[in-house]
C-alpha cells in the first residue's frame, strides 16, 4: 500500500514538474518572438534592447528545462527501461536540443551585447558633446545680440528700482528682515545696500558680468552629469553581458549532461548476491 501511494505521489510530482517546465519554456519562446518583431537589426539601440531583454528572461527557460528534465527523470521506471514512452523520449530530446541551442545563442549574445554596449556609449558621449557644444554656441550668440543686452539692462533697472523703493521704506524693510522670510545672505546684502547705496550698483554689475559664466557652468555641469550617467549605464550593461555568459554555461551544462547519459533515467537499485 505504501509503495502504491509513493508511486502515485512520484507520478503526480513528475507530471507537475513537466507541466511547469513546458509552460516556462513556451512562455520564453513566445516572449522572444514578441521582442524580435518588428526587427531593426541595423539599429544599435534596438539590438541592445533586444539582447538585454533576452538576457533578463534567460533564467526562465533555464529553470524550465531543468524542471522538465527532472520530471521526465522521475517518471522513468528504474526497473524497466522500456517503460519510457515515445512522448517522454521526444520531450527529453527536444529539451536537450533546445538547451544546446540556447547555450550557443547566449554564448554568441555575450560578445555582441558587449560590443553594442560600447558602441551605444560612444554614440551617447558623442551626442552629449554635440549638444553641449551647440548650447555653448547658442549662448555666445545670444549674449552678442543687442536685444539680449537691452533686456538685461531693463532687468537691471527694474531690480534697482525695487530694491531702492524697499530701502527708502524703513518700516517695510525692518518688517521684512525680522520676518525671517529672506535668507541670511540676502538680509546682509540689504543691510549693506542701506548703509552704502553705491554697493547696489556694484552688486548688480557683478551679477550681470557673471551671468554668462554661470550659464556656461550650468551647461558644462549638465554635460559632465550626462557623461557620468552614460558610464554607469555602460557598466550595468556589461554586467548583463556576464549574466549572458553564465546562462550559456548553464544551458551547455544541461545539454552536455543529457548527452553524457545523465538524464537517461533513474539508476537501478538492487541487492547484491551474497557469496557462499
């Protein structure tokens, strides 16, 4: 009775493993076909996106193949090699062939993904440099325009007028300083402007002259940050290429185990004959 129950549980477990393995493999193949269309093989970013997603999903067929072969191994009868059905033999053969195909595929994907990663980084750095150069050129051209200078002088005059009106109203100025609504640096400047009106003109002139340098500094800072982000993406993408190599080793290992006979079924067990 115990042997019957054990055999029933073993068969149920084997079928469950086979079913889960087939579903995982079929799901991966469907996703791979979906990612492949529409193809754009001449585009570096498309190739990089395709290989990245293919690598990210690589564990699914690896585990699925292992579960399927484990289920087939459990369902085989160690006492009767002829009990293995043709369907099981077919599934075992297809699984091993698929493991070899995926192993070779991921082995090829590893250098291709790395090469495309480097190409994408170079393209990104070139694009960042071009955009920064274009922004600097536009800035220099904008500074040289008479309209820009006229607008700058208008804003200078408006700022001076607002500050002078505030300085002439001691009650409003003291209320503003005591309210805590202005930063300490701004409060010190207002105190300086009140005690030395000429300091206002000097401050506005300094700010105006420093405006192009600050704008140029923002452009260069943005360029440096964009280059750092591109380098970070490159490192992450190359690490994904190493994951592809590990997947290739896993699939080839499964395929080699099947060829060497490790997946042929459970080994027979028996009692040794005692010597007289």
